[in-house]
């Protein structure tokens, strides 16, 4: 039984072996904490190699960061950090109101705050897999059920199957676009349709890799409280605005549907509509969906990737004020330190640097994909700062061979549906040169051939080290 299967079995009432070791005479954590998986990022020894493993910025942050940090006085380190002024700066950059933005201790804390605010025992959280494992960790920590929708071999977003999985217990849906570790994306129309199909749930869109894709739903949050409508300006959402025919009973496999009048009321699938008719109706309503801005949607971003501030741990949540006020209450007032706040304030508007770095990554990504084609290494198209390739059963051998050449890759074979897969982060120009050369040398030294991709795994699957 895989680790994910074991976790699911525990959720569904199977014997909880951790309970057998309980000592009633000593303090014990909540059952959800006992049974949640641990998070083990493989960080040791990374400072002596080219870091093409963790999707970090492999260059440096904006030069403005060094300048800003040089101006910090020693006295400033004695003062509790004040988040609100920097939230106002970030909100202006995003064209939002300050009360719509909450700075967090990276996206990891953002996910925790969302789960802590909106999930409790018995609730369901939906997300596609493979994806970021912290979705599992935080969902299970709240005693909620993680409903994982497995992508097929194309790794494209399982849109219709996720829609069909929405139930009255669904309280949170996490959509990662671009997705880690696959690099695949979700369209704005799909996100809106999902939000409208589950008005009783919060939709969190994780846009950690937004800069390398360029498409976002952040702009859909700019309609608070009012906004003039125009050709490129979607209308503000409201309960009466929902398309009357947009219901998840129109999706194959769904047992329940939301009435457009009451998001909390459910009823059986329409008995007189065929599956083909249902899919046609769903397709026709997707175009309508973008005219309505969902008020149950929040967006998560990070400053760890394009901005290069991974060590300082800064992220953000943005959304409608009626949702943000609850998450602000659930958040520590001093969760982001003053050094990180100064770095964010200095770099947020350095578009010259961001444009240069993003261009480096997009160019490097295309070069890596071309090199993989030349080496006949199967891979998936990516819209992020990494590329996922399929090596086959010798995935671990490749990672070790690259490490011996001073380049770190990330083995993703323990992720659901990614057996034999390895991920390479895209760096700046000279780093891409080094990475491609090391990859070519490693595969040649291994005697690897494309025919190996579909060979069965010879060794048992290891316990994963999650990023």
C-alpha cells in the first residue's frame, strides 16, 4: 500500500495504528496530527552544487533588495514588524485595495491559513494530483478529507472529473496553475466555472509560478466593490448573476447539483438530460462564466520564485474582503519579519529586473525542451520555471549521476502518477548551459536509451521526500 493510500485508509475509518502506542499518562497530539504525513525536503548539501532541483530563483533578487537591506538600522531589529504598510504597497501593485491583501510566511503559511480558516473535521478539500504536497499536509492536519483527482498520462488538469467530485461536503478547492511538478495550467474559464459550481466552497488559486506563465485570475479581484463594465472588464459577480443552467449535475459522474438559487441545496442529476446534452450545456456555459466574477475565489502568490526571496519566506493571499477578514483574524500579526518586508517593498515594482529574469527563464526553458528533444528524452510542455522529464526506472541513477557532476535535479517518482519522472529547474543562461551539458554527459555515461522509459520499476518505491 502506498503512503497516500495508507493516509486515505486512515481517513475512511481504517484502524489507526498510531493510537496503539498512546500513553494515557502523557500528553498526546490530536489524532489528525498523529496520522498526517511528515514533510521532508531534501535540503542537505545544496550549497555546493548548481541548484536545479527546488524551483528557486538560481540567480539573485533585485539589486534594490541589497540597497534596501543596507539601510536597515540595528535599532530596526528591536521593533516588531508592521505588515500593513507593505500590504498597501503590494495591493497598489496588484491594483487591489489594502484590505484585500494579506502577506504570509511564504505560500506554505498561506495554505495553512486557508485550511485553518475554512476546513474542519468532516469537510472535503479537492485538488488534482500530482501537485504540491502541502495541500495534503494542511488538509489532513485539520481532520478534513483530501479528495485527490488523479491526472491521466497527459498530466493535463482533470477538469470534468474535478467538477464531478464536488459534493455538499466540499469546502475548499485548490487549483494550482501553473502546477508543480508538472508545469500544466488551468484556464480562466475553467476556474470560473468551478467557482460557480461550488458557491459553498472557497476556491484557492495557487499562482506561485505565475510570472513564468503570464496569465492570472488576480485581475478578477479588482472589481471590489464596484467597477465599470467594458469589453475587457468582466462584470462583478453576485448571487443573482449566476447562469441558471450552470450546475454540476450536468457533468458525467456527478450525483448532486447546486441549485442556482441556493448554493447549499442539492438534488439528484436531471433524469431527462443525456450525458452528451449535459456536456454540450457545460461547454456553452463556460463562455458565459467569464462574464461573472466569482466572490468565493482567493489567489495565492509567492516571492520565492521570480523575486528570489525564498530564504526570507514571503507570500500573499488576495481575495474579496468578506473572505480576507476571516483569514486575517486567523493569521499571526507578526508572521512576516521586518527584513522580508523591506525586501518586498524594495523589489515589488522593479519591473526591469523581473522582466529580465522571466525572459531568462522562458528562453532557458525552450532551450532545455529542445535539448531533451534532441536527446530523445520524453517530457511534458511546461509553463513554469522547470521541466518534468520521463527517464524510467533509472531515475535515481540519473539524479546521482548529475549530482556527481555538480548539478542537482529532483526525483519526482514518488508523486502519484509520476513513476520514473525527474524534474529540472530552469536557471539563467550559463546555468542552462551547465545543466544541459551535465545531462547529456550523464545519460551517455549511463548508456540510457528511450526504450527504457516503459520498463517496469525494479526497486520498491521509496518513501518520498516532498518539496
